[in-house]
């Protein structure tokens, strides 16, 4: 026994000696010195933050009970608490799908105007309430189908040329007017359109239209495209076109810092013309701690590599169903996918945002000569307040060993102690011992794969809330009568838990019966950012297997409506064709049972480079498109009818007014959510009404109507 112990001890000592000898043989790494001069000047920091949009990004956030709904908003927008973002970039809703769903426009038609519709106004109001200094920015993804139908086209862009018209400029102004006059908010900036090309005519017309309607302070950024080979081509024309240069307040593009940068020539032109460079959408799709440090690395490199002084990530709060694309595990700062339970989960990346948000403010300055690469791997940036305060934000993701850095504090900066906050793989956003200047300098040993924020300011904290409710499944059985909302305006005309994928399903007075119904309100196809299918909305749990989904439906002449079930896919983020089943009733009484298998050509490469890579990786085989499984007829197609779509294993049955009309066997999809759909017409889209939506056990008794849960609150209290 003693002999074995001695042998093990000798082996360990031998290994230790080898390690010590190896370290002794390594050259000592020199201390890197960084000079900080408060009077060095530099570019104005114009904020960093998140996108709320690109589809129904936070459609379920509105449905959270209190206090959880307010807690979620605090964790993103409240200063010195959580992410503490300083810029919010929103989608101006346009009725069409724009990655994760659609949001209702303030103008479904040219003669329609409603500033209470939807939840984007509410998100902006709540964010601004928490941080009155928040920079507000936004753009359009999709637009209503009436845009451009009266002419006045400017040309340029890609997709539907009608978007690049005077109608678009007027549409923007109408939205800005509602934001200002109804909600008391002012936009800092606007983009032309998300990822849809270049139109010099539109940006010039936008500038004139904004100036002529009292919005001269709203800056325009252009042109917010993603392909590296072309997104900055317009910059070369700014010198030769003074009107164009005057119209564009900031040069904007979508840049992922791990793959691309702003070319040197573009940076030189921007500097010569006094135009800031903005990253108007970046992605850091990494889970866990890699998301935290990856975001800080991206934020630092936005400035160091490209000179960009505003940058926003897609996206902030994942308030959507987990079955939908980009549902938040890697992409969002916080997951709010489960409002019926009140459960939410901050992602680690939120604390990467905090390393910026709690240590900077819009209007600070990137100090010249005080940002760059660390000798041992990693990056650092230094920002100064209008006074003498400053912060240094450091990441060492690419470092392989500890390294020392010494900051010499020069003129115009506070010579007080520096608070230190650090994140590493096992401890996120933790306060460390303060650094005390010695001889006008502070020194710090940086561990690899860590994030540090050093600051002369105080007040930072790692915010959070105790007793977040546990995760619970979507309530089953489920029934919604739409009569429990009182005044629909207070709720933005949107019922709880429904997520529109295309079109706009809104609370409205029922036709030919008392009460409130759900109405598909988009009359014609939109100028959609992504290829669309038909208007539909989803609800429920992707894990549901055998159940009955039903609703009362009312269709007008030439229209159709459907109940959907086992919906397990709503597109990859560019395109909305689902996978699942639907039972459709046409006004003339024809009934169809249909399986939808995604887009017709499953291998067709559509969307941006990211989408195309996803399609290649999925490598789907099999037939796509729609297949009619069975047809039948129902008596009296006009008026109200009750549809029921029943799943029992591979047997699927469709009932109209309690009578079995269609039946088929199909085992392609065994689980998925419920939904409602509006079919096409020879004029555009059907605009049916739905009532008494039920998801129930097979042959189960009718469940009680779902009422507002305790703590749930309307978006716009007091409106009637």
C-alpha cells in the first residue's frame, strides 16, 4: 500500500516539475499599456440595443400576467438593472410576414387609420417609460397591398416596385404622427426598408415628406441591406449627388462582425461627409456563455473593425411560440415563450448586453487611441461621458492565457477608483474588487474567455426577480369566445395567445349575432418581405397529438375559412407555408380536407445566405405543397357554421354543424398546434369571422370559456 502511494506521489511530483519547467521556459508576456486621454476626441456613441420586430417577435409578451410582464420589460430596458439597452429598433407593422409572423398595420387600406391596433405602440411606450433617453429607430419589412397602387413610383429596390413610391413616404408619416400625437414619442431615425434594395428616389422623397410634415429631426439611414458584395455600393454616389447625401443621415447596413466589415473606402467617404456608420441588424446566434461573450466581442468589433457607432441585434425578447423559427434559445436576450404560465428565462447573453448597457450612454464618445486589440487575444473599447467619467469594456474570447493590461489615465478623465464587473463561464456579471489608481494608472490581469467592464460610474447591479413561476404547458382543453375583452381597443384588438403568421386577425363585432369575434382584416395580398401563403394564425401546443379543433365561422360571398390542426411548422423564416392540416368551408358549401407539406420545392434556395444555408442543411426529401385528402359538401354555405377537425391517430375527420362530411387516413404529421385560416378570393383574401374557438379532447364536453387570468392587463387601459 505504501509502495503504491509513494509511486503515485513521485509521478505527480514529476508531472509538476515538468509543468513548472515548461512555464519557466516560456517568455514572460509583456504588460500591455493603453494610454487614455480625455481630450483625445472621437466619434459619438449613438447607442446599442435590440430589434423588436421582424415578425411577431413579441406577440406573446403582451399576454403575460403582471408582475411578470413588467419584470421582463425591466430586464431589457431599465437602466442599470439588466441589459439596459440604449437603442430600440422596431418594425413598423405592415400586415405581412417578416420572419416570425405578421403584425397589424395602422392602415389596412388607404382610407383606414387606427392608432390603437397592435402592440408595437405599447412596447415602445413601456421601453421609453423605463428609459426616457432611449434612442428609437425603426423601418418597414412588409407593407399593406394598397401601397403604390395609385402610381408615383420612384424605381429601384427589389421585390414589388410599388413599395418605392410616394405612398410609402406618406405611410411612414402617418405612423410617425400617431406615435407623436397619441403616444407622445419621437423617433430618432428611420430606415427605408429592411433588406430590399436601394431607391434614391424614395430616400429623397422621404426627406422632403418628413421635413414638410414637422419631422425634420428624424434622421434617415440607408439602405440596410445584407449582401456583402453590394450593400455599400450606393456610398460611391454620395459625392456626386448632393441631394442624396443630404437625405441620408447615416449609412446603415447589416453586418455580422465574424464574417464581414465595412470597407475602408466606405469608412473614408463616411468620415469625409460626416455620416455615422450604423449596424442596423446583427446576429450572434449562440447559446449559453458563448452568447454572452460573443455579443460583447461583436459589440467591440463593430467599432474597432468598422467604425460603427450604433448597432442593434436581432432580437431582444422572444415572445413567440417555440415551434416558430428563431424562437429564442440562441437568438434573443430573454425568452418569454410561455405567457399562460408566467414563466420566462433570461438567456446568458442578456448579461453580455449589460456589460455595455450599464456602462455607457448615448452621447458618450469613443476615445481616439483607446480601443483596439489585446496583445494576448481579445478586444477593448473606451468610452467617455460628456464629463470626466469613462468606461472600458473588454473581452478575451480568443485569449489562451492570462494577460496583463495597464491603463494610464491622462488628461480630462476622473482619477478615481474603477469599479470592475466580470463575467466568465461560471459567474455572470459579478462585481469584483475596485481598481485603485497608482501613479496615475490602473493594472488588471485578464483571464482568458472572460468579459470585463471597468468604470468610474456607480449604480450598476445584477437585477432579477425571485419566484418566477414554473413552466406549465398550454391550457388544455381550451375555449375562447372573444367576449371577455370588454373594449377591444384596450387590447390592441388582439386576443390572448393567437400568433398571426400572415394577415391580421383582430377582435371585432360579430356579424349576424351578438358579441365579439375574431376577424381577418387584410383585404388584399401585402407587399410582403417574405413569400406568403394565405392569412393564418396559430395557437396552442406543438406537442398536441389526438384532439379536436373547432370554431364557428362566417364567410361572405366568394370567401372561405378554415380550421387548422397538427400545425408543426410555419416556415423557416423566409416564407410562411405551414406543415399540417386544415378543414376548409367555402361560401358555396364545398368542404375540403387538406394536408400542407411546406413549400412545393423543398430544396429551393430562398431568402438570405443564412436561410439558404439552413435549407441546404435540412436537405428535405419528399413531396411539398398542398394535397387534398377528401372533399364534401355542407348544406347552406352562407351564414354561420361550426367546423370541427378531429385527429385520432392517422384518422382525420371533418365535421360541419355536427355532421361528418369528410374523412381520410394520413400519417404524415402526428402532432402540432391548432390554427385559423382565411382562403384566397378572386379579389385578394377572404375576410371571415371566427367565434367559439375550441381545442378539446375527442368527444369531450365543451370546456368553459377562457377568461383573463389573474394579473393580466390590457395594453391601453381606459380606451373604449
